[in-house]
């Protein structure tokens, strides 16, 4: 064999071996932690999805993964600081409710990498990555499904908290319902909590008494009560953030997917590889950062699944523009979304 070719092959092999060795030495030393909001890591949606993503990063990448739960908002800052004290390389805060506590900690510890889900207000900080989602797109898809499925022309929506970020779920859902079924009425209630299962069940039960036969929640742990009420009444529930079909296989029409798991995994992987950058990263329908469950775990008809695929294509192509602000929503649908008053 030509000596130059052999030397080149040996150099390439050595470089590859060095790269693998360097990576093998690093993962166990990389520590990534998530701090949940008050919904907790077993909320069945938002926080649980985040932990699933970080757990997968731990298993596949070999990094150290851990979570700290927040029982109240007073726990946010102490939980973040616990990870700082334990020399964690990346600390990911799950939810916009942690933004104020994170800003204080990020400014105090500029050499620590942080990330936050659903908040872009910290994008001015050099050590914070903001993981954002086009949740209105996912909500539009399940709203379309609800509008096409309802037999009473009454559907429901339970919100966890009335904030700009959470209203995106509402704008998308109501728009999807009305585009699919202009005759439909959307009952709406703000539970004002992400951790009130009883409140969620009460809200859904009230809607059921008004003939709602499909109810969507964007309420974290509170939504578990919504699903329970739908299951007991024998009507359709729509899950959020992750595929919630296991909670009510016979009653879960579909779920609005918000791939927090993928975003957390991506952030952990980027931290390991040294490529994590501050600023805003947005996950949308284009690239499946958000979506709607249409597989075997959904209870959508085959015809409706095909329609939803067409709706997805229209959104991605820009032919259908999903509203995500009050101004955009009211310009087309009027003042029918009640929770932003």
C-alpha cells in the first residue's frame, strides 16, 4: 500500500479515536438538571415531557441527569441555586413562571449555562437559551379535530393560567374549532392553576352540564382532572404537550404535542458538544416541534386524520396562518375568546 495513503488512513483513524475518546471522557462529567414548575414531574404533560427528554439524554448520551420539583413558586430560586451549588453545567427551567427567579440567578452566575422553556424575555442574557414553541399551531390542529368531531356543537377549553404564552393555546384552539365548524360554541374557563386536579375536574364537569362533548385542556396537572371528568362522562378529552392517551385510552380524541422532550434533549446534547448558544430557539410544526397525535393512540377517524394532514401542510406552506395574538385572533374571529379580557 502507498505509504502516503497508509499514513492518511492512520491519521484519520487516530483522529476518530481521539474524538471518541474525548467524548467518552466528557459525558459522565456533564451534569444537566431541570427545575419543574408547580405542576411537578408527574403532571402527565409539560414537566413530565421535559424529564422524559432529559432522561433520554442521560441514557443515550451518558450525561448525569436530575430534576428538582417545585411545590410552590417560592421553590424556584432555591432549586436553581441548588444545582448551581452542585456545579451543574446546564440548568433548564421548565416554564415561564420561573423567569424572574432565573434572571436573578443567571445574572448572579454568568459562567453557568441556563435554559428556559416558554419564555423569551431572558434572551438578552448571554448565558440563557430560550426554548420556544408555536403552541398555537398544535392547538389549531386539535381545535380543528374538535370542531369536526362534536355532535352537540359545544366544545370546551380549560386554561391553566391567563398569560400571553398560555393564550396562544386558546387562540389556536378556538380558531381551529371555528374554521372546522362555524356553528360551534367554545366554552372556556381559566383554572388559574397548573396543579389543581379537583379544579380541573370541576371546570370540565360544568362544561359537560352545558352539553360539551369535546374538552381540550392546556393546564398541566390541573388537566388530569379534566381528563378524569371526560372519562367518567364518556365524552372526548384532548390532551396537551405529550400523548396523554394512556390516561384515558377510550376517551382521548387526540393530543396537542409540544415536544418539550426534544427541546430539552437538544439542549443537553448541545451542552455536551459545546455548541449550546444563548438566544431564542423556536420549535414549530415545520420540523415536528409541535404536532397533533394522529397515530394508533388517537381516536380520530381515518377521514379526519387525512383532513388534519392537509391542514398541517397548509400551515407549513403559509396558506393557513394560525393566530397567536389577541389582535390577530380578533381580526378574523372577533371577540369570542374570553380568557384574555
